[in-house]
C-alpha cells in the first residue's frame, strides 16, 4: 500500500476541486494512483439513485360556503342577539 502524502492529496484537490478528506479517501482506495483517483471522489459525491416516491394525495377540502350563505348566517346571528 502506497503512502498517501499531503502532496498527493494537494495534487488531486487541484485537479478535481474535491475536498481534502474525499481526495485522501480516493487516493487510499486507488493505492495512491492520482490518475485513477479522480473517478472515486465523483462516485462518492453522486447522490444515490432512488425511485421517485408517489405523490401523496391531498385530503379533500370541505366545500366553502358562498358569500350569500355566509351573509345570511351572519344576519341570523345578529337577529337572535338582538332579541
């Protein structure tokens, strides 16, 4: 197993723009091979593929009262309050 030096990590970082720990991990996985390592950080950074979850059905809303119904209900309350 090759020793992973700071210079190797720096070289891979400059080449790929990947973070230090990801570069070190990639170099460890490839035995210090800077040419083979760029594929490892890219694979690690890719999000796992997941099947698309079905959309949840929204609960049905209760039908709203129309404006005249609300007005007459309010008038009835006012009339009872005045009695």
